[in-house]
């Protein structure tokens, strides 16, 4: 199933899960070496693993929420489904933004050096952008109106003005 047919027509939940699995494998190799060399703290390694597992769990939960659409039924509200991790929406969104910014810096150099195919770079980035769109659209927003209003205010406060306009639409 395509989660966002209008914005990401070629991205499916299976594709997002595949990208997160690829990224988890890459991080397992690279980050372990960084810890051995003293360039990464073991706690940071654990946090990065926790973060990517939270993204994967969210992807599964979103797929579960959207599954009824294929049967002609309305989607389920993802915030009502069980969460398989303890990371906040802010932590997951911030981590995803950090990863996307890193790719903006690294991928052009990797492509120029012939180490990364441009189409693969686009695909990998687009899949994470699709997951970010779910976070921005309110995945996990509480059902209680007072809690939702407080979370909305906090979210709007930390966003760049251009993102505020996008989120308010």
C-alpha cells in the first residue's frame, strides 16, 4: 500500500521498512567501528539503535493503521494503536530530520565519487521523507484535546517558520 499517493506515489510501507532495515545494517557496521575507534560513545550507539528500531516499529504501526483502506474501510487512528517503544514523537522526528540533513550533505559527495547511484540516493531519501510526513501529520497526537493543544503549541514553537506554515495547512 502507498501511504501518501499524492506526495510519494512510489513509496510503500514495505519500501520504508526495507530502507530502515538497510540503514540499520549500515549503522550496525559503521557505528560499531566508530565505538572501537573511540569516535562514538557506546550510549550514543545504543540511542541510535533505539531510534532506528522506533522508526521501524512506527512503520509497522502505520501499515496496520492504513490496512483497512484496502478493504474499503476507514483507516485507524495510529495514535490509538500500541506503541512498541519509549521514544517521544519529538525524539523520533528530530532523529529523522538529522538523518535527512546528513544525507543532504553526504549523498552528493558519494554520488560524485561513484559510490552511490543517484536513483538509489533519491529512493532512500524519499522513503525517509515519507515517514517524516507521517510524523508531521500528527502520528501519536493524543486524543485528549488539552494534551493535543499543548503538544501542537510545543511543536509549532520548535519548527522553522516555513515548516509552521506547512504544518498549519
